[in-house]
């Protein structure tokens, strides 16, 4: 991805060798002038998101064999993925839905951002671990009233406008170094 034309994943002018397909490897360069947004369901072999780069699924499904995220992987939380991405140190996963979405506890998050105006993001499948920071910008993070899933955070919790529904769950800050902020 060189992103020289617009943000449309399906526009061949944004790719150095054309739009990637089923057998292709896609790399999103951090130096691209624009970042890709899916405009249809995509099937590729593998995806790498470099540091400072991002990919926005925008409600479309993404099928891949592997995905490595060093940048920002943005999705609503309603799309279908074949597996969780490998989120490297410093990477971010951003949930952007304006409706009801599931927040997958089986993923290994480094930085997690909840930024879905009017969205409700309910933890699904077990306790949630965030290995760096959790940022609640807009929308509601819900621990699931029935299961009361716990949250463990290794760094900061930043709330700049969202809502946290704790139910009867717990939040544990398990950082190795002092001085982190809530």
C-alpha cells in the first residue's frame, strides 16, 4: 500500500503492484500518504500493518492466514475475521462501531481504544487483558452483566468521554513500573 490516490483498498492506484488478492501478501507502509479503508469484503494471504500505519475494516470482513499489527487495526467489532491479529508492542486495536459490538477477550491487545459514538462494546469470551493502555474515547465499554468479566491493564486507563459499565467485575492494574495513570 502506497496510498497515493485515496483511502479505497480496492483502488489499484493505491498499490505498488495492484490490489492484493487471495494468494497475495499486503503490507501497509507507515510512510503512505493515506491509509486504507475496506470498501468490500477482502480475502488475502497475509497482512502486515507497519508502525504509524493503519487499516480500517469499516464494516467489511477480512479473511487472511496471518495478520501482524504494529500500527492501528480499526474495526467496528461486527466484521468477521479468520483469526486474531498478532499485535506487536506499541500497536493499537480501535473499535469504532456506533451500535452493539463484541470486544474479543481472546485477542492479545497492546493498546486498546474504544471510540464508537453511541456504540456499546461488550466483553465476550472471558476476562480482558490489555498489555499496554486502554483508552475510552466514546461509546460504552461493558463487562457483560451476566458474566462480569474482569479487566487487567498493564499501563494507563484513559477516559476522555466514554462510559464504563463495570457491573460486578473488577479492574486490575498489573504494571511492573509505578507512575501509571487512571
